[in-house]
């Protein structure tokens, strides 16, 4: 919904401006073209604006939290594997998040890995559904076959 107040000017017939609410329907935005932020261009910066950018992206992107369990083998260094992905950089204002900023529409991804035990962990993926599925496919190829991945409710 769009909320606005029409301004009164010399050519306006409105004498007493009142708030107007207009239902817009769905709005499609491409994060890469519509939101060029300092975070996307330089995640190593440590400014208030970059922190606001991160919070905005966390609010806008879809989020999946996955519980990874490996009963037979230790999971290994998932955080290191994520960092080795092309274009993946640690965000300095919140170092638990990694940024994968690929080209293409909606290719932005924020990742957070939390190791619970050597055999378990939780992965938070903030991205489009297509990006998450592509990432999950790569992750499954990396993990031991006996691993199970379950969405956290």
C-alpha cells in the first residue's frame, strides 16, 4: 500500500490535503538494479549505512533455516566451504553473515552458519527461492551422503 499526502500548490484544487491510501498490488523489485548499496559494493566497510543495508536486506529477502545433521561423520568446515564459493565475502558490520553477490536478477544471498556440534549445525539462507535451491544442491554435493537436512520451523 502506498500512503501519501497530496501537496497544496498554486494549481491544485485541493484546499485541505488529507492522507490518501492507494492499494498498489504486488511490486517486483530487482535488488541489483533498484538497491545499489554500500554493502553490496564493499562488504568490508564498517559504517552505520552498511549496517542499515544489512538489516534492510534481511527484512526483504526470503529466509530459510536448515538443520544439518550428520550421524556418521563430522560435517567439516562448512563456514570455510561457504567462504570459498566465488564472490562470497564476510560482512564486517556483522561478521557472522557471508554475502554472495552474483550477477543476475535476484542473485544476492546472505548466509549464516552456526555449528552446534561437530555433527550438527544450522544454516540460515536469505535469498530468492531459486538461489537457495541452487546453493542447497551444491551443499548436498559437498556434505557426506549420510547427512540429513531438515527445515527448522
